[in-house]
C-alpha cells in the first residue's frame, strides 16, 4: 500500500518566501490567496494526497514552518 503523508504549515510564521514552492519535486506547493496575521501569503499544499513525503520543502524552509507526518492506514 502506498504511504500517505500530511503537511502542516505554521501559517503565521511563514513569510511567503516561496523557497519550499521551488523545491517541491511534485510541484504541489503554492502561496495561499489568504494572508496570515503578518500580512504575508503563506505556503500551502495544493494536493495533499499526491505528497510523497520527501521533506524537501521542510528541509529548505528557513523559518521551519513545515511539519510532515506519515499517516496511518485509514487516516
């Protein structure tokens, strides 16, 4: 069975630098249309089910705004 992952973003910490967007090999990240509490457009994932859990986005984020979790079966 294919492993599934969940990305969580700390929206209020993200400054919308787009580094994570450029490093996603599947091109699943984008900037949200809504702004966060600091007035930035934070990063978000466009297709959660397509994430392969490579962690490129989290490793490249200069502000450590991204957490990646492997989902158990049925989640």
